[in-house]
C-alpha cells in the first residue's frame, strides 16, 4: 500500500516536471524559466528603453526648404525711386443720380503758359531741347548741359535757377528708359521742378 | 573604498538639443514663404530702366501701392497690374484701375504710389498708367501733396533687372 502511494507520488512529480519542461520549451512565462535570484533576460533588455524619433531626415528637408526660399525670394532692395509730381488732370467724377458731369472750367485763351524748358525725347534716345537751347543732342551732352546751366554753387553763371520748370516730353514711341534718363539727368543736375508734359488726352487713350 | 563621483555617473551621454534649431528653421521658412508671396504680388519680373546718376533715392517705409506695366511684345503693354489684380490696357481697364487706386488712396491718404515699367516699353504705354494715378488722385479728393508718386528705377552700376 505504501509502495503504491510512493509510486503515485513519483508519477505525479514526473508529470509536473514534464509539464514544466514543455511550458519552458513553448516560451512560457519568464518566471517559470528563471532561476531564483537571477533577473530574466527579457526584463533586463526592457529596462530603460526609450522611444526616439529619427529627426535627421526632417532637419535635412527643413534646411533644403530654407535654402530654397532664401535663394528664390526677390527682395527688390536694389530698386530706387524718382519722386515726381504728376500733371494735374481733370478727371471726370462719377455723376450722382444720373446727373450730367460738371463741365470743365473754360480756359482763358489769353493766358500764357509758364515759361519752361521743354525737352523732347525721340524714339532713338536722342533729345531735342526747346527754347532757349534749341537743338538736338545726345543724352550725355544734355546731361552736361543741364548741370552746367543750373545756377548754383558750382556754376554761378548758369542760365537756369534750380526752380526753373523742366518739362520732359517723350515721343509716343520713345522707350521708357530714355524718358527716365532725361528725368534723371535733370534731377541729378539739381533742378527741383521736373515733370512729364501734361497731355489732354483722356485716360485710356493709349494708342 | 568609494568610487569617484565622475565614474559613479557612468559613461557620458552627450545629446544635441535640436528642438530650438527646428523651431527657428520652421519660423524662417514661414517668414520666407510670406515674404515671397508679398514680393510676387508687388514685383512683376521687369527689366527696369537704369539711371546714370545716384540721384534716385531708396523707397521709403511708407505703405505703398505698386502699379506695374506688364510688358508685351513690340514695346507694348499686355496689362496693368496693381497687387494681384490685372487691368486691361484699354479704356475700360484703365478707368477701373483709376477707380481702384482712388478707393485705396481714399482709405489711406498717406500712401506712396510707385510706377514700374520695363525699360523697353514705349512711353505711350506708360503714360496711361501715370494718367490713371493722376485721375485716381483727382477722384479720391485727397490733397495731392499727401500722396507721393514715384518712378521705380535701378541705380547706376548695381542690381539686376
């Protein structure tokens, strides 16, 4: 009877050991595989693990974008401006409630135009200075002439006061650069009253 | 026996803190994108006239409107552009340009109006733009001396067109 009980215990112990071995082979709980007093390999590997994003590609792209925008942005810092007074025009104000627009005031036929130096700009870039100069010349010559005849500290015997009105009258087909060059020549010489010629054509009549 | 404090900390672990760098880079990108949009609205690609003197001044810091004469072939103008709006080079387009300018000038009388045109454009196509500005001044009813009108050029010996 005692032998039977001992055999039964032995068989139960063997069965338990076999189940334990089978569990260990199948990857069971770590506690089952670890010996007491020694940390498990899985826990040792998991301690202190932090998730990190790899930022290097993003920084690369960001810097590429930065360089692209810096290279392609136009600043316009090299541009300069010439101040000018535009000719006064009698624009038609919108008529209120269908009323006819007010007629332009009649001009005194005996009124004389202010004396001024009229400089025509031709299509080939040359200029024709009006009275009292009265001749056609190149732009460089006009530049020197205007500087020489502007009465001031540098040329006390100059023909024109700095406030003398200078009217630039470009031809219709004169390039914009030539028109601006004459304006610039007069401004650089020291004249303060420089502008384009007043035209009577209404706005929009470009051609 | 006690270990030194340096060794007790373990191996040195040096890391660069990249967050401020990325923040700055993104801010700069946003800045350049916005500046690029503003610049593209104001500046049409033009070959501006170049002056021979240093008389022209730098553009001021005042708020400004820029009227661009968009060049076409044969020294003509394809359109007139104000900001992002384009106006045809006919009478209707120029009248609309003058009305739009007048509204802007009425809203902000201390404006600066700049006229930009290509160096090869014929004067007959630039004059309507200046006339439209002059008409806008008359339509707005604002004192002419308060609005400054300027022609945009390139200085002698510098810059690209």
